């Protein structure tokens, strides 16, 4: 009978509980830990020293949980723990330190270095299982939290109906781009667009049809602008588009593309096809020193141009004079 | 089996392993294979006067022996570890001899326990 390393994979019958990095230089403890973890359904990456552990943790799909022996050649458990915490980004790593008996001060140093829990050798396998499961539960909770947080962040910044940026988010983006434009001196384009006679669509076909039109128009807006432009729902049927590094000629071309893409074929709302057009107000701003671009002024100027487009017959784009110099309308 | 109690605490080790006899048997098997290597490492480190290496090997040994409840051997390993830590290997030879004797007895005891079971 010769020593056979335990398999890395859990038996097919048991569900996979997650991956664990196991760093232990002692062959007996390594074997014992690995065989038990695998038995309990964990997938184990076992290494023999701290440097190998550090290397394994750099992998993109590195385990979220690490069981580290305190004393190892190369890089010991505490130093490794410190490194893990110092470079941590994104998801949290759960670290379980293995310490020797009679070294209570080690435990304090280990926890100070960022370990989540510790286990004293010689440990009982039931205690090992309980502690590893506890860590696993914390990681599962964390994964659920991160998912929820992502969903909340999306909801906080996006319009529920259309999926476009919502008013708060698009105004923030405009502010950010205005600052950037002032630093870079590159022109900034702003478009305020408003669907023509949208109230009639709602009145004739109902609000659900109106919602369907808004969704389809949003899709076409995204298709017509450049991939790095920002499109937000500013109000009911009003949209705000922020175009970075966009000179007047490009801005006009984009606006015309948007107008045409929305008017070219009617929107299918299930029962009928509804013809939709949009009017656009444009402003191209060129920064002339710090504080020269005020987001509110840009929106106001684009709004005035939109008013002209409406007055001049709708389904058209009108351009405000190029803005520069401390937010005043210049030549 | 009664004689084994002085060398190692089989029941204690079994309890640590959740009462898993198979696991204990495999653990003993690995110890039988690994302990001669570890003893050799210790002996060479002591001969070379490498306190750091003595400390590391003794520390490993101590962990394994304590798992098996081999108290006297664990003690000897701890003394060696401390010697390495203090960088004073003057009494290492005597302790090493004592550790070797303990480990040899432990291995014999494991082998006889294995024999009686099969």
C-alpha cells in the first residue's frame, strides 16, 4: 500500500461547495485536510508552501477560501494573509489559519494580519468541518450581497421602463463630461430630443402602447448614436444625449441619423403600426478655460433649440449657437 | 493494544478523526512513509548546524506527533524546535536520539496495530 494523494475533485455524487486553496508544507496534514475537504464536497487546490499559494491566488478563478498553515517555507501564513488583504479587490477572501498549540500570541497576530478564523493543530476533523462550512456560508452570503448590490446600482441609475440612464444618472454623466471637456479642450455635444405628439399616441392607443413606443424609440436612439455616447430618459418622452469629443459637424450628422432612424419605419405595437417622429435641439460646446461649461446652461440652450425645432414643424433638428466663454452664448 | 497507550493515544487520534477508522489507518500509513524522511532531514540539519532547518523540520514533526497523541515524542520535537529557534543546537544530538527512539516505537506500535487488525 503506497500513499496516494486524495483526488482534487469531489465525488460526482456530492454537490460542489466551492474551491479552497490549501497551503500546508507538512505532507500528513496536507493529506488529511485535502481528503476531508474533498469528502465534504469542496474542490481543493493544494500547494506545499507560501509562494506557491501566493501564485495560485493570482489566477483569475482562484479559490475564495484559503486554508493556510502558519509556518511554511518561503512565505508564512501570516505574511501571506497580509499580502492577500493588501491586494484585495472585488470579492472578499476568507482566510482560515492553522496554528500550533502553545502559541496563543500567534492567534492574535494572525487575526491582526487579516485572518478570519483559525484552527489549532492538532485539530478535530469535526471542528475543521464546522469552521470551513462557516466560512463557506459567509462567502455565499457575500456573493448574494454583491449580486444584490449590483442589481441595486443598476436600478438606481437606470430608467425602469426603457433601460436607458435615468434623469439623475444622465445629468451626472453630463457634469462629468463637461469637466472632462474643460480639461481636454475637446468639444462636447448635447442633444435634447422630444417625441412629437406623444400625447396623441397615449390617448389613441393607451398607455401600454405609449410604453412600447418609448421602449422602441430608446432602442433606436442607442442604435443611431456612437457606442460611447450616453443616452438618458430626461422626462416622460424627452431624452438627453451626451456626446463627448463631438464637433459641430459630427453632432449634426448624429442628430440627423437619430431623426431618420426613428421616422424611417413605424413602430409595431402589436395591434397597429404607429408612425413616430422626434424633434431635436442641439448644442455644441467648446470649453474656454475652467468653469466655462455649465451643464444647466448647456441643457437650457439645447432646450431652446428644441423649441425652435418644434415651432419649425417638428421631425427636425435645430442647433443652438456654439457655446463657449463662461457659459454665455457666443458666436 | 494496551502497550500502545504509552507511545501514542490511538483513541484520542481516532476521536480527532471523527471516529473514522479508515482515515486513521491511512493517516498511520502516511506517517510510516513520511517519518523516516523527516527524521533524516532533522539529522542532516543538525549535522550541518542549520538551526533554521532544524526548527522547521521539528515544527512539522511536532504537529504530526501531536495529532497522533504521541506525547513524549511531541515533547522531544518541541525541545528541538526551541533549540532551532534559539539558534543553540548544543543539546540537539541527545534530543534527536530520544526523538528517534520515540518515533521508532511509535512506528512499531502502528505496524503491530495494523497487523492485529488485518
